[in-house]
C-alpha cells in the first residue's frame, strides 16, 4: 500500500472509533435501557438484520422467522440482494428491505418497528449508527452490554454450542416455543422450472449434488478433489447423476464433462437442487444448511478456521447439526489439502446407506 493511502486508511479507522465513542456517549445520555419492562410477547412488528448478506446465516435464521410468524409476529428482514432472493418465495416473511450503506432510512423508520433483532457480534460504527437511527422501540443484540443502543443484550459466547442456540434464546425472550428448531426454505417456481428443464431428459436412480466453492479460498475444494470425487461416484455400480452446485461461470470453468450444472444458477436453484438430491457433498458453506433444511444426506468437509468477530470454532458453531450429516473436520489449514481418500471414504459410506435405504423403501412398497 502506498504511504498516502496507508495514512488515509489509518485516519479513517481512528475517526470511526471516535465517532463510535461519541455515539455511545450520546445514547448513554439520551436513552435508558428498558428491555426488562417491555411486553415482548405482544411485540408485533419485528425487523431482523442480515446486513452482511451471508446466505448460510440467513438459512439458519429462517427457523426463527417462521416460528415468530406462526406466533403472530410480523417479521421483516433488512439484508443484501442474495438473502433477499432466498427469501423471495417465503410467505412468512412480511417484507424484505435491501440494505445499502449510506442509503436513506426514512422508509424503515416510518414502519415504527417494535423490535430489531441483531444476531451478529459486529460492533462497527456503521452498524451501531444504523441501530440508533432506526429508532425501534427495542433492540436485541448479543454481547452488547457496553453498547447502549441495544436495550437487551444476551450474553452468549459458548465454544461448544451451535449457532441455533442464539436463535432459541431470542425466541424464548419473545415467548415463542423452540424445543424443535428447523430451517424453513421453499424453492421458487422459477427455480423449480429451471432445474426441471436441466434434468428432464436425463435418466438416473440417484442424484448427487457436489458444491465445490465457498466464499473463502481456504474452504474451497481443489480442482483435483472435484475431479476425483466425480470419478469416484461414477465408478460405483449405481445409476447416478452428478450435478455441480454453484455460479455457472465458476462451475463451467472446471470443465468436468462427467457431470452437469444448471445454466443461470442462483441461490434459489441451489435450494431446489438440494431439495431434490439424494446426497450432497460440500465444504463449509450455505449449502450445508440448505441440506439440513430438507434433512438430506450430507458429507461436509470443514477446516478449523476461527470466527472473525469472536474467535469461536466455526466447525462447531456452524456445524451441520443433524443426524443425516457426516462432518469431516481436518487439521489442514486448507480444505483443498485434505487427502481425497478421506473424502471418498465418507462419500462411499453415505452412498451405501442411501442405496440400502432406497432398497428397503422399495421392499416396503
């Protein structure tokens, strides 16, 4: 980085810290915490924040949104375009607002939300300013005791508990039962038609979906791993179709002719593929949680990366967390360095269970 650019960057960091301290001071002076006296059960209008537009986080949050909606709450979401597309076919979401930095908040402020829910541990000036400007009656956050724009801060930094426990804590606060917690996804009609068109002329007994890529290179499969996974599946004595999940340009660039992909893929076609598949193979990404939503057989490969904001182990906090999933956690820094034999062993075990379950089902009929 050039010296002038580095100076400017450091200056901006200092200014953001100063602005955050001034904002906290103002909130401490002007606003009194009163979450304990609030009638949470009758808080009808709720806004859930998903500002980073992470699809996996949004998939997990659908469980909380659905339960709140079923209990009579009207839940809207403030998110980016990817999450907005994911939610577009879900009738239990009242409205989805697109988040843009520095955009006017006038439309959101007019809604007069009873409660804003922020599941993240992020404490940037921009986020805290947004929370303050929204002007909701009450705000729920996590580990925000020193941030007075949050009326209610839930202490939650547990390295051994799944992220769904956060969502359950919020549901209990709002008087909603959560003994059973499941994600609630529904493919759009457009995505169903698109996948139908791609699979219409193919004949197979089993559909296996492979997701090669994530949002981070250290969690991606290598090209060699993908080729070996596809070759291994196709070498088995079963009538199987392998389908790659992902953006068309990325999966097409792999140039693997022994499998197919969906032209014009979107997050919603990924949901439809996962719903149809008999087995999903994926590194640590949103596809894992989509598989959980439909209780699909899964082989998930994780490294031991720590979460950015908390330092908690991601392979525990964001594990698949359901019985039909097999999770392989490597001590390698990169998933691409995991020996292919370890991956294909887990895949083979899941395929054997898949075939056995199918045969049992046919006998039952």
